[in-house]
C-alpha cells in the first residue's frame, strides 16, 4: 500500500510546526516570570528574588541572541547559494543568446 500525501498538506503541516515552535519561543521565557508572580501572590518562600528574575531574563536574552545568530547564518548561506545560482543562470542565458544570434546571422 502506497502512502500518498499532497504537497499542500505537507506545506501546511510544516507551516503549523514552524508556527507552533515560534509560539513556544514566545511563551517559554515568560513561564518562569509568570510562575514567580503566582508564587509571590501566594506569598510563597520560593518566589524569585529580583536578582534571580534579572538572571532569568538575561538567560532568555542570550537564548534569543543565539537563535537570531543561527537564523542570520542560515539566511547568509541561503543568500550565497541563491546568488551563485543567479549568476550561473545569467551566464547560461548570455551563452544561449549568443548562440541564437550566431544561428540567426548564418
């Protein structure tokens, strides 16, 4: 039995996964802060100190910085690859135009 899946459903699935992951990145850094607010509201002894909160926020910023650096590096590589393909195609077009002109002259 062959499993057939349309390209559109794969695209939607990938888009959902990407969206789901990006939403997780948006909510994850605040989970600790939200927990801290809950603990403070209950006046729990486990509530984070101001220094701990700042440390958590700093770690979140480091994580975001690393994620953005990886994204930039990926896009830089992709850009170089597309630029190389563009140059190759432009050269092929030039060669084909020259051949076409030579055939038209004869």
